[in-house]
C-alpha cells in the first residue's frame, strides 16, 4: 500500500484510481474479518481519493464514489456511528440518482444505496423514511428480477427482508412483513438448492425473522414450531 501511495503522489492521474480501488476492496476485506475500525479507515481514505477524481472526471468516477460511500456507510454502522452512516448512504443515493439518469447500468447501484439508506435510517428510529427508501429499492429490484431472475433475485430477497425488518422494528404493516418474508423464503429456498454454501445462512436467518413476525401477529404456536424446527436442524449438523 505504501508503494501505491507514493506512486499516486508522484503521478495521481495514473495511479490514484488504482490506489482508491485497492483501499476500497481492502476495507471490505477487513470488515469481513471483523476489523471494522481498520476497514473504516481504509474506506474513508478511498472516498477521499474518489472525491478528488470526481472533481476532475465526474462522468467517470461519480458512480464509483457512490458505491464507496455505500461501503463507508456500512463500516460506520458496524461501529455504531449511525448518524454518519445515514449521511454517507444519503449522499450515495443522491449520486446514484444522477448517474442512473445518464446510464441504466447504475440503477442496480441506486437500489443497493437505497436499501442501505433505509437500513441505517431504521437504526436511528426514522422508520417512515426507512420504509420509503426500502420500498423504492424493492420496486427497482422487482423490476430487475423480472427481467433477469438469476442475476437479481438475491438482491430482491435482501430488500424483501429489509422491508420486513423495518416493519418489525416500527411495529407497522405486519401483514405485509409476513408476505414479504414468505416471498424471501421462497427465493432463498431456491437459491439454497443451487448454491447451499452461499445462501443457507440467509435462508436460516429469514426463517428466524418469520418466527418473529408470526409471534408479533399473535401466532405464537407457529413461531415456536419454526424455532424448534430450526433448532433441530442446527443440532443435527
């Protein structure tokens, strides 16, 4: 990394984009290893570099900056800096809106930013705004999955779960939360049959959320049955 920084200082036009890219990827890798503070530092540096690149080449780097801001928001959320996470995700949404008008290829990025924005809003209790953001993400991802199910059904399932989680947290729209959770389970079941190592954990987590939704609407027996079955699955592994 030190060599890349030195090269970027000498010739930023040639080397700064690569440095920013490596820092962004490094931050994500650190987060996966549980090193959230270190991941945040890398993400902050990457964002700073991409801001410089956007200033001189906005058409080329605006959407990349937006993606890095989404990552930054997730790093901030992971260490409890939720207000800053909301601000970073909000900026990402705004950049993706601009970029998606010029290129349809940026629409999936807009959906991802909206999904993160809604999730972070929920963490600070702004539930109505969270639901609005996730509804928009969900609508985009439903359209994308209708055209290309293989590519976009995992993202669709993620937004379905995000919507249900906000409903649970806010204690609103619980019948819709149940509907969305069931739909996510259908998607994750199919994905788990194809790629179990990638999606079984998501399926398990969605079943846990289903139990929470069922309990919240008064179906305690169904909720207990699901939790018991999940426990039996885990104990049998």
